[in-house]
C-alpha cells in the first residue's frame, strides 16, 4: 500500500495544532488542580525528608500531612531531597508540576524509541497532551511523585547503545533511590548483559555507601528495620494498591492474605524473569520486567503504573491500534475510584466489582502471558533500524529504543 505523501507544508500546519492541543490539555489540568486545591502530599514528604537531613533530625521518626505520611525511601534518596528545602512551598510545587510535565514528554520520547519509531515533534506533543490524562500519570503529577523521573532514568539506561560508557549506572542509582527498580538489574543478568548488570550493582552499592557515610544512624535504621516494614508504606488492601497483594487481599476479603499472595508473587517473579530472558526483543523484555515488578511489589500504588506509556507506544508501533485504544481506556477510566472504598469497604466488594477495583493488576497478569506468547523465540518481528544521527538526539549515548542494534546478541541465543 502506498503511503500518503506528507509535504513539509502540511507538517508545519500540524505542529501548531499539536501545540494548541498540549496547551489546552495543560490549561485544563491546571484549572482542575486549582479548583481541587491539590495538596501534592508526596512532595511534602520529600521536603520533610530533605529537612530531616539538613537539620540532623530523625529521618524515619516523623509524619507529615493529614494522612500522617512517613519517610519510606533509603537515606540516599533523602540526601537528594535536600534541595527541595531551598524553595518556598508554592515554588516547589510549581517546580514539581512543570518538571513532571517535561519528564512526561521525555518518557513519551523514550517510549517511542523503545518501540523502534522516530518521534516527530507534532506526534510527541500530541501524545504528551493525551498521556497527561492517563490515571497513573495524572496521579503522579497531582501527588508530586517521582515515578516519571525513575521511569525515564531506567528506560534511558536500558535502551542505550550496547557498550555505551557507564551503561547500567543510572539504573543502579534509580534502585538506590527507590528499591523496586532493582529487578531491572536482574533483568540485565538474565538477558546476558552481565557487564551492564555489574555496573548497575556497583551503582546501587555506591548509593548505599554514600547514604551510610552521610547518615549512618538512619542507614542502620533503614536497612535493618524500616525496609521490612511494608505496612509503613500504607494499607496493602485498599484499591490504591494495584499489586498482586492488593488484588488478592480484596478478592479474599482478608487484609493480611499471607501465603495466599506470597506464593503467587514468588511464582510471578520467577515466571516474569524467565519470560524476560526468553522473549526475542528487549522492548518486550523491559515491559515484562516492569509488569513483574509492579505485580510482585507488596504495594504498587496506581500512580506507579506510569509504565503504561511505553506499553501504549509499543502496541501502537506494532499496529495493534484497537488493543492500544482498549489499554488507554483502561488507564483512563479510573474504575478503581468508582467502587466503594471509604473506610474498609475495599475489603467488602462483591465479586463483580473486583475487576473494577483491580484493573492494573489484572492487566499486568494478562500482559505477562500475552508478551510471553507473542515475543517467544518462535516469533519473528521485523525491526526498523534508526540511523545513527537520530539515535543521539538526547545528546549522549541514547539508543534507538528498539533492538535492531542488538540483533548480534540475539543471534547468539539458542
């Protein structure tokens, strides 16, 4: 089929429309935030962590906001939060909002590269405008979270050109900020990218060492006690939690399902890494690993699922437009907030409301099975290789996010 000819004039006409769409989306988002007086609770926690480091007070002994939120990240993360104390609170909130919007655009860009496409300005702007309303992205910005920053750090590092200097280091730092990304280090090893995996381990160990040197008492407290207090993060059975533990707790009407979720989580973790090692393409392996991490983590709040952005990019790049539309609808519908969830009503939901309360967890399970089937060694996908100049748009060793450059690695696989 002959593709329609796109002239430079038509491209110039599309860009202003995309800019207008993004501006409209941002104005609507800003108006909604102002009307609701969004507190950005997680930003307040980060600021309190930075203040505890700067003032030499107990890092894990405070709570802030009306929800009494404590510090839950490793000491290294708290050190990075010290600059949040340098700004007045209104300026800090604005900085987080604008920074997260910029990071969303970067995540869209990296997701397109992961899927093997060349993102042009107009589609990039339009996709950013639309992605803003995906529930995980929306909640990340509203809460003032760092999920987009971590996703960009991980995705950038994992999609760099093979042999790039320091590949794996950014991933290790991400794991030092928040422990969940550590599963991607295991992903590097099971994919045979041992050098990158070792670099990631070294990067993670360095963050632990820096935290211990700067905050010895807090480090001992965290690594010997706080890291095991999963209940400190929040109630695992509320609809906010879209991990396997949350799904199973609500389905069994049991706030502490114990082995009923630990065993499935262990099996899911093993199966996820096995599938990630087995699939033909790194793009699929990365998404399988992300879904595995979100499923097996004791708590994966809905805003942690910002990996829906690269998932949608991959589906669209493969021409699975109907499936992409269905996934986008799932992440936009906010069904988990439509079911009764005040007090302990999360544990009293009837069977027919369970899928509505756990849409992301169920999708994660389906995603593992589906990507394992379509991405296995028996499948062959044509991969478009991007030219070298386009690969360096971000100014360093940013890879084309697809696996054409790693075909030599795949050829050696049995």
